[in-house]
C-alpha cells in the first residue's frame, strides 16, 4: 500500500481523526496557534490575527504538500469536539535525514488523551503504510507534557541531545521493529 498525498490522508480511530489542515480551518487555527503554551514550546510567535492565521495555514499546507507522501503537519480532530484542537506531524527533521513525529494541542482540550491517540494513529501510519524504518521525537527537556506523551507512545530516550535553533532537545526514538513488537 502506498502512502497518500497530504490532502488525501485521513486517519480515524480511537475517537480521533487526523487529516490535512484546510483553509476553512481559519477560525479554530487562530485559537489553537494563538495559544501561548503552543507558541512557547514551538518557539514561534503566537498567531494573533486572521491574516497571520491564513498565512500560517497556507505555509503548513504548502510545506506538507512538498514533503514525501505520507508526511505532513496534520490537524488533530477529536470526534466529540468536531474541529481541530491541535496538530500531529510527521516531517523531515531539518537537514538531519531523520523523520520527526511531533504534536501540539491548545489548552482548552488538554488532558483528554487526544494527542496521544492522534500520534499513535500517525505512528501506525508511519510504519505500516509509509514504511519508515524509524521515527524520532525532539522535545525540550522541560516540556513534561510532551515527554509524557512520548513515554505513553513507547518512544525511548536515546540519551542523545540534539541542538536545534540554539536549544538542546531530548532525542527519542521508535523503530519499526519496536512498533511491531509492541503490537
């Protein structure tokens, strides 16, 4: 089975949907990426107006469409909520040759397991559909929530530190064999 292109990816399971961001997500995108905590952990300025949200959505869509099939920055939609509450992503990790899995979620929706469930769907997709041999997560060492998600997913700390944009990040890993063994 070949991996779908960005706009065609739709993963559904365990009460969440992972799908491409769309231009009509503008209002909720502004709420999600206007969240100060997301901005802090992503080391980006918060999105504070519709024009900035429109520009950022267009950038995410364009960058995701340019990635290899199956990779991208996807909207995380809990079925009970009905709209995106954050993102899960599978993307090239700068110029390292590694593929990164990542996630974020705005404050009003934290604590419900949405990110863990969405990231698990994306992990399954990465190994069982996209055929990746491994995926990495890079997390700031004081981001306890994201480290907790990584642990719940079964990613293991490699003991390595990766410096990105001047900040040291914990480097976590899961291989396809580890995924298969955990199933």
